[in-house]
């Protein structure tokens, strides 16, 4: 049997694997995506596409299509109630979703995963094999050999890939085959999702929200045209549970509605980070790398950022303008982010569980929840991620490698043009942002393009920077800001280079490019 060969094998057809496929396709890197299920997930699952993910999808030309299928911005709020039919005892806006923020040209959305995935699937032409389950993985010189089993016929096939990108979820087969352990609380408990139909406009239409957290479980509107889901702790006696009665109880005594139950799914809320994100030529992303509690909408978005960080590096190595050592920076940059995201997600889940428990046991007239104001005000974690690795040059204008870990991001986001930070958004002309100048290349922003017009071996575009933006980026009239394809600042030169070859040398150091 002759092996099928492909530069990159993506395992897992959820949002992270599909995003990676679209990014690699944009870079011109052939890939194959395999998914064990026979189709995209029919379950709503993840709800929030945050403002940073929408910036990434904007770069792929997908933002408008995602927004068209999503809820209106007024749904970008969470509400806390004892029952769905009761009044709010607290509420909070989702930052960057409820209304635009000046720090970004994009707006996050509330949508269902089964609305997002078809848009991502249509975004690339790279082949996808549904119903193909990974059953074996072995690294060989120059590549990885994966064994796949057809879930209908049992027939096996082999794929030989230069690299494997594992995005196969919290119960990752790839992670298990590699023997990679995890750190964190682990399973936080069993959860049940009940998808149902009911007319709840009387209690929700005038006070829309993306999520209603109640003392008896949480409610989510599924689609702009209708449909609901309830999720909460899985009852001890699953087989004997009347799911319609359970949901009706959570609706409250004043809601005379009988839900029509359509589907029920039981799952485990996990909380962990893989001990390593890379083993040889296999790299973990998304839930395979870090499983997050769903409270706060951090998990899927962290996975999209993983793919954004990794795919340009894979492209550089496979296309020859970067050395293989560049892939080491994926783990050194994303692993600390995963740990901090896990800390915040677990804190959100525990706070919510504590509030729900207290409201069930003894509903007070008033409950002080100062954390609700910050519940989705997480721009520091969403836009304020800072990377430190050999793919970032810190220090003086000669560019010194900086590997010390930056402080963890806080709730608030403070834009900075320093190396390692996401490029701060500045408006150029019309609706065009400095972020829109980024793409399948490094971007050099400078008020003086002629001073930096030197040939380099790495994909690079020079973007003339209007002089009114030079000062916010802390640049002199001849300075420059070098930005990576993933939008993070790679190097910052306030003034004209002292050595004509500085830019080429910096790009070589950043990418580990062969001499």
C-alpha cells in the first residue's frame, strides 16, 4: 500500500482545525484534514467568537459571513437570574461584542459553533476526510506516518506528513498516543446540554442576552431565528430524568411553557493544559493542548489564536525561508498563555458555581457580585497577550533576543507597540486598519520607506506609515516597526538603522532562516 503524502496533516475538524486549514491554504501550504465524525458537529457548543478571533477571521476575509449568521450586537450581554422568567440580579456586557471598542477594527459576535464551522469549512479548498479515525502515529526520519481507519468499513490507510497539527479535542487521541500528560484540575464535573424549542420572547425579547445564568442551570438562545439550549450539572439518575420537566423547572413558576426537547448531550467539563505542546513533528492546538471550562468563552478563542501563531511558522519552515527551530517558539509563546487562560476560566467557573449554589439554597434580596462587571471584560487576556521567544527581538535597536516571560495579562488592555505585543490598531484610510495591512508576510511599518528598501529573503511588505501614527507607535521620522504575520510586533527601531543590513539580519534571527 502506497502512503499518501502531504506536508501537514490536521487531525480534528472543529473550529481550530478548520481555522488552521484555512490559514495554511492562504499560505499555499498543502494540507489534509481528517475528522473521525462523519460530518461537522450538529451541536451548538461554543458560543462566543471574541474580538481577537474576529480580527483573525477578518484577515481571512470571513468576518462578514460569520457576522451575517450571528446574533445582533445587543445579544452581547450575560444576565444572572434565579429563573429565566425572573428579573436580573446582575448583568454584564461582553467587551468587544456588545459594542465596538476603540482598540480594534473588529467586533466579536455571539453565534453557535454549528453556524461557524460551515463558514470555516468553505474558506479553503484543501481536502477533508470525514469518518477517518486516527489509530496510529509514528515518527520517521523527515516525517510522521499516521494510520487512519474508515469508521464505516474499518479499512485502514496511511498518511505520511512532514508535520501533524493535532486539534482533536480534550480527549485527544494524538496526545494519548504521544504519552503527553496534563496539568490542572482535570474533570470539573459532568454537564448535560438540552436543545429545545419554546416561545420565550415574553421573558427575553426585551432583554436579550447571549447567556442567561440561572440558579438552576444556564440558557442560551441558539440562532437569531429561534431555538434554545439549557445546560447544567448532569443529574445522578440520567435514565430516569424527564428533561422537559427539568428545563421547565429552570424556566420558573411564572413561565407556563412546555419545552419541546430535541436533543440531549452529556459531556465532561475539563480543565487542564498539556505538559508540552510539541513532540517532534507533532504539535498540539486547541482543546488537545488546553481544555477550558466554557464559562467566560475562552476555550475556542484560545485555540484559534494557537492556529494563528503556529501556521505562519509551519509555512516558513515548509517553504524554506525559516529554520525548523522556529517551531520551538510555538510552545514557548502559547504554553504560558494557555496556563493563564486556564486560571481565568477555572476562576470564572468556580465563581459561577458558587453564586448559583447560594441562590438555590437561600435566595437573598440582593447579592453583591463585583466580579460580574469584569466577567467578560477580558480585553487584557484577549488583546493583551505578550510573547517572549527567539521569534521576538527585544532590547536596543540592534535587536537582542528576549526570552524572559512577560507578566500575565490583566483584565484591562493597554495598547503597546513594544516587541511581543499585538500591534495596536490604528485607522489608516476609510475602514482600513493597520491590522488589515498584515497577511502572508512580515510587515514593516515606517514613515520613511526609502530608508528600509533593502532586499530580504523572507516574505516582507513595507507599509508607509502616516506621520500622525508614528508618535503612538513611538517611532521617529525614520524609524520602523516590524510585525510578524500573526500581528505581534517582532522588532521596534525608533530611528534609522545604524547598519544597512540590520533588517535582513533581524529577519534571519527571528526566523532562524538558513544562511
